[in-house]
C-alpha cells in the first residue's frame, strides 16, 4: 500500500469545494464538504468523464457528460447511466494539512457488512446482477405492429419505443437517442431513414440498438427498407431525455 502524500492545506479549499490533486502520478478529485475532506478518482465509470467538473450537491457529484452521480464519500455509483463505483481514497488531516493515500480498488472484507452509507436516492439503484443478465441476453421477441395504422413519423417513433437500451433499461425514444425520422417514397412503399445517437461514442450497445431498430420499423406494413445512421453531433446529453426517463434513472 502506498504512503500518505500531502496534497493541500485545509485552507486551500472552501466548504463546499473541490480541487484536482496529483498523488503518485495519479490525478484524483479532492472534496471539502461539511467540514470533512473526501477523495475519489476523477473518472466517471460510465465513459471516463471528469467528475471534478460536474455539479456537486451535498455528497453527490454528477458527471458533466451524462449525469451519472457518485457519492464522494465512498465512490459509490448512485444513478444511471453508471453501474460501477469509482474508487474512493483514504484522507487524513494533520497539522492543518490534507494527506491522501491512493487505493487501486475499493476495500471490502469478505463477509463484512457493506460500509456504504445509505444512497441519496435509493429508488435510482439497479442491482448489478440485473444489469449483467440483461446485457447478455437477446432482446425479447417483438410483436407484430397493428396493420390498421397509417405509416407516419409518429408511428415509427412509437414502434421504436419497443427498443430498450440493455444498459439503462429505458427505451431509446425516451432516452432522446432518436434525432430524426424521414419517410421517403419508394415504388409504392416507403423507405425509413433514422438519425440515431448514442449516450457515448463507444457505447457497447450500439450494434444491438441499430439491429433492433431496423427489426421493429422494418416490420411495419408498407416499409421497404430501414436505414439507421449514427449521429454524434450534437452529442447526447441528459436534457434530451423525457421526464419519464429521467425519473426512471434517478436524474433530477
């Protein structure tokens, strides 16, 4: 285990406040909240966003990219889209100086009770085993759409709500991933062109979301072909979600 390294004076940070510090060639985020100091990795476990640049409310820091929240006391992931904790480091105060000792992983003795304080919003928690299982299984069979509805952009978007993000468990329309839908005439039928984005450029669920989108829209009566184009400009942000999606993910 590494030694404690002096990183700041207690007067360097206001309360509340935060500061990036370097400990043994590692950049970490130091927080001063409620008269106490805390230190976590400056990395969102969802896509590597800089937590130190996010909004700090009480003991929760929100990733500025997609809104995932972490407890600065423990590193625990509090809300989607993050499902893994970030690492919390040891902090001690001596003679008005702040010292940090970095950890390579979260300590938790086998069989010991979980030392994590109660989450700020327990309704936003998703069991890790549920996430893992859902990500590995194929999407459920999708029922045929009713033949009586006239083909339209609204109908296409309604069908796309059947496509569920396997990491977040929210449909891609409410997530705000569908930027545009075009209906193009094609010899008595209609070609559908969909502009879709991802919550992050390296989203591992991308190929599955594209395939499922083509499946549900392609099953609509009168559809000749479906093209799904990935668009990353403008990038996805949490404000593109519907209120229902934000409530489901615990993002306020």
